[in-house]
């Protein structure tokens, strides 16, 4: 290989790496997702859900009483990440203001009935005035929600799921404006209050 070919190859590799890592700012796909959302908020379609009481609700429909939603994606049989998300929302719910709401949205439509959602809500003492535990009302709605928010859910081969986890800040008008690590729940709340 000639020196010119090596230099060309290195330049192409450098350019590709620069592009993939968003200018060397992101070293995981989750980092890239967070940077992209922060730089250009993502529209999220209005969402119909069924909550833990079996009632139908519409989210991100421009409700003037809600400034923002702090949203996590869960499934009720999850042994780790969803338990952490529930514990952190349990701590956070006493601190939220009247115009910020919490939502734990299940992506396991096959198993997360209203009864399963109610058990999850009870386990973490979710106050229904502040914290919605729900599931999208159709597979189409779920697929759109996961695609729009960039949440990836993969069956783990043992009846559970592997999924990326974050607190998603979604405005009442349906714009995903920020992502926070689960342990950054206080920062997520401060961000939502400042919108």
C-alpha cells in the first residue's frame, strides 16, 4: 500500500469516526440520541393510553395545566432498570410542581394489563394525581412512540426485555426536549420546571 493510499484511508476513517460520534462528542448510541434531542427537539405524536385504573387518556395534547411530562419506559416484570425508575419516581413525586407530571409507560402490551399496571403503581405508591402508570392503547401507537423517542426494546430470550433507559422530558404539546439518566431525576425536574 502506498503512502498516499494510507493517508486517504486514515482520512476516510477519521471523517467516518467524526460523523458517527457527532464530532467526537458521543461514544455510544445513547449519547448520540441525547445530543440530537438537545440540539433539535423531537416531535412526539399525541398518545392514547390505558392507565392503571383502566381509563383511556390522551397525552401531549396541549393540556394547559401541564407544562411537561417526565417519562420513563418500563415493563412491570422488569427486575432491575424499571425498579430503579419506579424508586426514583417514588422519591420525586412529592417534589413535583402542579404543572409537571410523571409517566411510566409500559412497552409490554401483551402482559401489562391495567391490573399489572395497578400493581406496579401500588408497589411504588404512585399518586395518580402526579404519576401516570399506563400502556399505549394499540400496537401502532406503541411502535410510533418508541420510534419517535428513540427507545429500543429487544427481547432477552427469557421473557424479559433489554431496553435503553432514561427520563424523557416531553412538553405538553408533544416535543421531546431532553433526556436524563435515571439517577438525574432532580435535574430532569429542574429542567422541566424551567421550560
